[in-house]
């Protein structure tokens, strides 16, 4: 079973709070990654659900394939187990008590980006996200502006109009250039990146070469957090449903 000892010594344990993100190389061994990749390949061979999502977007599109958390719980229990194990690590490095999301669809995902695919600029809706990279690829860097958000506060967990405006301003290329500090993280097999997803503006650069980019995206939050925007964002991220024009992260 893939079960990393979460008691590993982490030299840069304070990075999450200090920088907004933390990188642990070789969190999984090459062998563990290859085993997971094989399990995912078997899942795909059986023609279980993998949703293709393509939404053109200013500057960078959302173009990827995803296996959602409901499918993972049912058909890929080892990945669900990993999600629960990584929860311990996330609590340790954040010094917080966080939990898997109660909405299983976005809780843990396998993202598959094909050559030319990319992932739009965004904030995650949850507090902490762990990204586990199962292979090393050309291009497809995670680009991030850590701790780069002006917060106006939330009303009933719903983003206000003012928050939407603030986000739109800080996302502007020129504003990012002058006020942000961009970090590039090249996907390396077995590496895990833990970040404050709702504070770090991030995206994935277009993938180059021939190989697919496969990673596991694990989301955690405080107990009882519910997102009013949930239904809209779920169909935005996990389906190709038409007629969703604006970003349902905000209302
Ligand atoms: O794949 C990555 O590196 C980031 C994906 C991401 O930001 C997300 O799924 O929310
Ligand atoms: Fe994200």
C-alpha cells in the first residue's frame, strides 16, 4: 500500500506559514509513483469516467482532464487513502486541524494535462491544497504568486462583489509584475507542494513535449466550511456544461 510515513523530517517546516507554500522533494519514491500511475492507467483502460474540461480564458485557458473525488473513492481507494494520510502531514506543517472537504467531488482529484493543455490563473476555494506530482514533464510548470491576495472578507462564505474586483485587479499582468513575486515550480516525480490555496494565485503553464502531466490534487479546509458557490464551481471545473460564462468562485 502507498503510505508515506508522515513523520519524515521536514527541514523547511516553517515555509508554509512564512512563504505561503512548502515543497517536499521525494515525498513518494519513484516506485510508489509508478505504482500509482499504473493504477490510474488501469482505471482509464476500464473506461471509467475521466472528464475533459476546456474553457477558454483570458491569458491562460482551463484545459485538462480530471478524475473526480467521487470516482476516486469508489474505484481508486489507494488514492483516497493517500488523501487521508497527507491530511496528517498538512496538519503538521500548517499547525492547524484541517479536514478533507465534505464535498467529495473536488476533495481529491487526479488532474491529467495533455500536451498543449494548461490550467487558468485562480485561487482555490479551500484553505490548504497539496499537489503531488506523479511524473516529471517538460513545461507544465506550476506558476504561483504566493500570499498574493487582498482580502475583503467573506459574507456567508460567499465572495462579495468587492472581493471579485480586488481579485480581478491583482490578477492583471501589469499589477502582478510590479507587486507580485512569481515562483516557478517544475513538476518532479514524487514531489509534493503544499500551499495556502486560497491566498496564492496560481496556474499551470502550457505543457510541452509528448508526455501527459499527471498529479493528485488534495484539498483540505476547516470543519463545517461550506461554499455557496459550490454547485456552480463544480460544474465549471468538472463538466463542459455550456452557459457558464463568469467564474463561479464569486457571486
Ligand atoms: O496541477 C497543478 O500544478 C495545479 C492544479 C490546480 O491548481 C488545481 O487543480 O486547483
Ligand atoms: Fe488550484
